[in-house]
C-alpha cells in the first residue's frame, strides 16, 4: 500500500517538475521571441516603409532647411527629409531643375528621400532627345513652373525649369514667340529656349 501511495506522489512530482521546466523554457523562449519580434518588428516596419519606394520625376524647388528639400511632382508639392542622402550640394542645384527622386513614407509619416538623380551635362548629352522648334502664341503662365502656348496645331503646356531671367507676366496673351522644347520620359514638354518676337 505504501508503494501505491508513493507512485502517485512521484508521478505528480515528475509531472509538476516537467511542467515547471517547460514553463520556464517557454518563458525564456517567449522572451527571446518577443525580444526578437520587437527588434525585428521595428526593423521590418522600417524595411516595409522603405520597400514601398516611389520613383518619379520632379522639379527641384529648393532646400527648406538642412534636413529637407522641396520638389514639385506632376501632381503635388512635396517636402522630403533628406535622411541618408549625402554628398549632394543642394545649393548648387538650380531652381526648377528636373530631377528623378525615389522616396518613401517613414515611421513619423514624413516623406523621406531614398535617392535623387540630378541630370548632368554629360547625362543630357548622352540622352538623344529630339528638340522641337516652332512658332507659337503665348497664352499665359499656368504656375511658377509652366506656361501654356498655342502652336499651329495644338495647345501645349511647357515646363520652364531650365529657362531663367524671363518675366512671364510681362508677355502679353497672344504675343508671338518661338519655342524650343523636348518631350521627357514622363511625357512632359520641357522648354529649352524661348524667343519673344516683338
């Protein structure tokens, strides 16, 4: 009878010991996993944010402060945190210079610049673009970055980023002009030269 009473006690002790060890191991494993999850969770959310990278052409507006720049895309004006983009002399970029940007939304809900490609004279020469020259009638300024003209066959909007020193407001509607422009990869007409025929 003593043996029968002893066996359930030993069995219960072994069971509790096994359960206690398992619980301790599970706690340790859970701690590791939780630590790993929270650590990788932060990294993965950064990676997820960076994995949704938007690439588009834009006009460079200028540097807002030492940590951010402003650009005009086709649809909106964006302020981008420069983040890890280094070795760019922002002051050397001309206002309205055409750039290709890649950006994403960071954890704080701000747009962060991942990369920027600024066309250089070498890049422009290597690109074989067809420059179109034609006479037109000036319609007016659409915004600070573009004008509208009537050519012989159509009305077109032209980005004026590369043109400096022209007071668009002083040109009268319907005034004859000669324009030189090309069509970029985004389908935008980029004005390279304008002559006012007064």
